């Protein structure tokens, strides 16, 4: 039992390391109000098409402006693009 638990934990840790190694720091972190979410998604799609080498993250989850800016900072985004009404 202990060996399988260790193996599972070891596999999760190895997968986590792999995910961290392949993650690219975003150049742009798009923040939008719920009213502008659709516009933000369309903009992100256009940027990704025009500049495929550019890493871009579009915040689609909940959270106020402050928490979204904290997330962009935590990810070390070069630019936080804010779309509001």
C-alpha cells in the first residue's frame, strides 16, 4: 500500500515539474469585466492568430480587478491589458 501511494505522489510531483518547465511567462494578461468578456476572448483570438509566438492569457474566472491584477503579477506578465465598459 505504501509503495503505490509513494508512486502516485511521485508521479504527481514529476508531472507538476514537467508542467512548470513547459509553462511560458505570459507577455500579455488580459483582464476584463464580465460585460467585456466576449470582446476580450475575440481580442485574444486575434492576437494569437497574428502573433502566435506571443504568450497570452485571458482571465476567464471570477475575481475583482485587484485579484486579477495580483494574478497577472504572480505570473510575471509583461503587460496587463484591462478591458472595461
